C-alpha cells in the first residue's frame, strides 16, 4: 500500500511539475508584436496626449442633422448621378433608408462554457440577410407614397438635400419618381 501511495504521489507531483513547466512557455511572436504595438501606443499617448476641445463642430453638425431630419413629413431630395455624369432625382418622405438597417437586432450573443457564439437573427420578413445590402436604399414617394428603391455603387452616386437644388447640374436633373419639384411647390 505504501508503494502505491508513493507512486500515486510521484505521479501527482510529476503532473503538477509538467503542467507548471508547459504553462511557462514563451509568448508567441504574435503576442510579442501585439505587446510592442501596445507599448508604442502607451508611449505615444504619454508623449502626445489628446487635446481638449472647448467646442465641438462635430456635435453641432449632428445636432443640426437631428433638427433638420427629426421632423415628421420632412422631404428629402435625392439626386442620382450615373457614370455619364447625368443627374436624375426622387423626392421622398423622410430619408432614404439603407436596406441593411433593421428595427430589431440582427445578431444574438450566446455564452457557453467554452466560449461565445454570435448567431444571426432573422429579419422582420422572416429571412436572414448577409448585411451586404447597404448599397441599396428605399423610401416612399413624397406625394403618392409609392415605394422606391435604388442602388448606388461603382458607377452611380447619390446626393441628398433637404431642399431642391438650383445649381445647373441639379436644375436639369430628370424626374425619376412620380413627384416633381413643381408638384411639391404646388402643395406648399
């Protein structure tokens, strides 16, 4: 029995020593590089701390955006430029909405004993999306309420205003939706 206890004790000691030695391994080269980046960042922050502003033009711009677009019935004038430099326009109720915007969470985080998983959630239409529809926008026509959708990308850009534009490139823009600038002016 004593021999068994000694052997068991020796095995436990060997196991503890083995685990201790393996846990003291050197950091990987990636760990070293990450630590170097952190050390450099800490050094630069100490040498050049962020300044303090007395006034934030960014906050002012965000607040102005809220004042502009936070009104029910606000119209947006969406001018689209194609690859040939030609302009067209839509007039929409409210802002154009990217197709990837949702009113409900798109992901759920699940915690497990061995880690965390981020799980996709279905959209309001019961389907899943990859989030790759952020270049497609939709909205509703200002007078008819007709659904409109457009995509921007490599050869097409859009410019958003809260008033009709009078600059030459915009003034000659083709009406692309049911509502014209003249239709809106008649209603005011």
